[in-house]
C-alpha cells in the first residue's frame, strides 16, 4: 500500500507520543468555585440519550418521508471506489447541494453517516441488517481507493468535495472519518472487507532497517 503524507504524519505523531509517555504523576488542581458546584444540581433532569438515539435512527433512516414531505436519507448509486450503492444523509436539512436529484446524489459526508451508524450501534441497533440494508458495508464507499489515497475521507471523491468541506485540506476532516470508521467497525464485526480497509501500513525503522508494518 502506498504511504500517504497523512499516514506519515500519523506515524510521526505516534512515535512522539510514545517517546513522551513516561510515568508522570499529575495532581488534580482544585478550583474553589468549581468545588462548590454540586455533582447533581437541583432542579435538573438528565435527557434520555438512549431513547433519543433510537428516535434519531428511526427518523433519519426512514426512506419514506419526514414531516416536511421528503426523506432525510437517499441512495447514491454512483458506485465511487466500490461497485456498490451507498447512501447519503442531509448534513443540514434543506441543504441545496444535497439530495438524490442534486449533484448526482453524490454530495454527502462521512462524518455525518458514520456518526449516525456509531450512535445506533451504541444503543443496540443492528445497522448491518436494517430493512434489508447493510449500512455498515455501504459506508465503505468513503474509502477513497479510486484516487489511490486508500483512507477514509469525508466524501467519496475529490471532485464532489469541491462543493464544500475540508476534504484533503483540513486535518480534522481527514482524520475524523477514519476514527469514526474504526469505531463503527469495532461495533459491527465481521462485515465484508472491513478488516482490510481498517488496516494501516506505515514504515518503521527496526535496527537500522525499514520495515513495512500493518496495524
């Protein structure tokens, strides 16, 4: 696998972190005003985030219609990077760049789709078989293999990314889709091709020699 600048930077950061990870005791500093704050303020009502995540999944992955008359999800059959249909979710409701009939249905974001799969998986929803859709496999189209980058990106191609976002020019947009994908793959194990896409190849110096390591 070709070593990209992204992976080279990641490897350097990992090495620097390892070098600095010595056993150091850190004492928690107390702040007087913060210490006065109760752990459970009154009145206070904790939101039921488990229920909210389930309701969110039910609404967003409804291929029929929402209250405004249009679904928040659509299918993308452009087959970028892999010969399979993927899906898109509106980043913002009503975004004129998005939807099945705009820009060939290709403008959607990995951080949105992967985040939705992660939250669903954490509350026990099986996104590998939901109404005959394997969303975890479908989301693999964000793995940019057509351009040789071979990492998860925020869009399925650089061309469609020109419509907006930080694809290829923003550290956060380039790193976070990979972090999300690893988390989703950990929740939904055994999905076809997931293990190979989750591997990272970097060059490591070993006793004066350069070895190719896969993680």
